[in-house]
C-alpha cells in the first residue's frame, strides 16, 4: 500500500490502513457550546474569497482554502462536512426508527454530533445541514469573527474573545471527545441501545484524527503565532483525557441503562461472540491479568488505560504507580458492585487528570517517543492486548509515535517506509472485528516496534 498524499511540510504521511479503518468514524463531530451573549454565525460567514473560501491555498498568512478542504467529498478531511448528510441515509433512518426518534435529520439525539450543536442564538446564515461546521470546533464566532482578521490581531486576543484554543492539547481533547467518546450534554452519547440499533462503534485517537482533519500548514508564521504542534504530546494528553472522560461518565447518570449498567463502557467483543453448545469447551477469550475480575465477567473497555500506563511509565514515572494502582482498583470495583465502582472511578479520573497536566508539559523528544514505544512493547504491556479495541488503540499509537519521530528528524521518511509494511500488518489484524486474532496482532505490533527500535 502507498501512503496518502502529503499534508504539510511539517506533517508526515499517514497510513491508508488508518484512513480505511477510521473514515466512517470521522462522520461525527464535536461541538463548542456558546456562552451567554455569543452567537453561531454559520459556515457562510467564513466563506468569502478574501477569507477561507479560495479554491487554492495561496494565502499570505493562512491557506485560505480551508472550506474547500473541509468539504473534500472523498477524504477523511471532509468527513465533518458530510456528518449531517449521513443522517439522510437508510442506515441512519433505520436507527432512528428502531429507537423511536422520528426523522434522524431532526432528532436531538443525532444532531448533537452530526451538526454544529447550538443551544443558544443562531445568526441568519447558520444552516443545520452544513453539518459539523467551523464553529463546532472553533467556537461561536460572533465575538471574534471581525477581530480575528483585523490588522494586529493576535491568537491570544482571539481566544479572549471566545475562539477555542485548539492549539492546547487538553482543550482540543475535551472538545473532540464530546462526540468521539461522549459527554453529559444532550445528543452527545452513543449508548449501547444506539449501537444495537445499528450505530457504528466509536473509536478515537486525538493525534491521528487531528492529522486526518488537517486544513492548515504549520509554516513559520503558524509557529510564530501558536508554536509547532507536537504529535507525541497530543497523543499522550489525548489518552489521559479519554480515561478521565470514561471514568467520569461511567460514575454519572450515563453509567446506567435501567436496571443494567450502560454496556457502551464495556468491551463489545467480550459478549458478542458465537455461542456453542457442545461437549468439549473451547474458550473464545484470553485471560488478562491486568483486570482482576472474575472469569466470564464483561471487562470495562480499558484501551486508553493501557496506553496511558505506557506513557506514564516513560514520561511521568512519579505518577505511574498511582495510576496503575487506580486502574486495578477500578477493575476490582467493577467486580464489587456499582457503589464501589463509582468510588474507584472518582480516584481513577483524578489520577488521569493529574497525568493530563503532567503530559501537557512534556516537550518534544525523540528519546521519549522511543521510550514510550518500548513500554508499549514491554512484557508488562503486551499481554494486556487481548481485546479488539485496545489493539486498535495500540496500532494507532505506534503510527502516531513513528510520525512524531519523523517530524523530530530522528527517523528519515525513507527509513520509515520500510516499517510501513509491519504497521500495515498490524492495521490489517484489526481491520475487521470478527477476524481479530490477538496473537497475530501482537506479533505484527512487536515486529513494527522492533523495526522502529533498530533505527534508534
């Protein structure tokens, strides 16, 4: 397979395996909620040819073809613009009908992520059918739209006027996870009932998805205003914020569905397996020593916990033991009952929050990227990749950290090309959930990381 086209001078190429696996998952978006006195102006307010609607990216400061990139009809970059149109399809309407939601195109449970969520005022040019528009990520524009292109404008001033500071990893992670994991806001949670009705499984990795959605160049002017982005820091912070979000939502009203726990939080494939009634028993699951739960109990989906543990051991060792202890206590709490699980989830959320802050302060370092990859491939970590979703997260992490090493010029693009076959094998192992085989995946991942180590 060949890599997708170059994104920008400072960006590395991403694997087609990542694009194929994640394209459908990018069809939902996030949402910046307006504060009192702010107003959503709509995509059209950004569409002047002197602003962001040129056909070519030849602007003096920013590309100015950002809308064209946002609207790309056949790439992951244009997925947010297609999010609303997805609701007109047969699958979406089938889901809405099954759940009794009425038309998917007007159901609040769908619009919270498939359109720009606007719980406050809308300007005359705001159109719901635009999908996940500019303001879904950058925030309602009424206070900053005029000032952000004024002579002498600064990024800090724009942020003070309400622009969302997406250059800050914790801010970006929290906003993206509103839809790409879930939030307490209306219409921003894909429940197990939704998935049972046909909604795709939710998967997300902040650095990889950010690259797939890239619509700007990180040139010298960008660096002067915001600094160059750091894939390693974005990835690590994304893992920490995802763990905090999972623990926080699980302990709140989202954690139950009637008399049952909300199964969204648990590993899908621990239950969704073929059932056999035969004299001889063939166990269809692997034991996982990092989860101290009784055999046969559905495990909490710990994909981000596994990767955050690896990052913590390499980048924040003072917090690593506490985090691992809180993860173990959380799994024990799940086995003990709802009350103990809620108490343990509060400690886990606090531990993840502390790691988010610590990892947000980590500078770009090739040595650190190598160290985290070593931890992912370490004997203490690899046995934890027994489930599909954790393995998906692991290959995305390897892809992202390899890209970080290329950007830091620790590995050349040419040398990395030889590793792509191994990473593609790992992506292939998780491309289809029903064909997932943990040993084959672990072999492919180990081969990829071993190849990266050889270039250290």
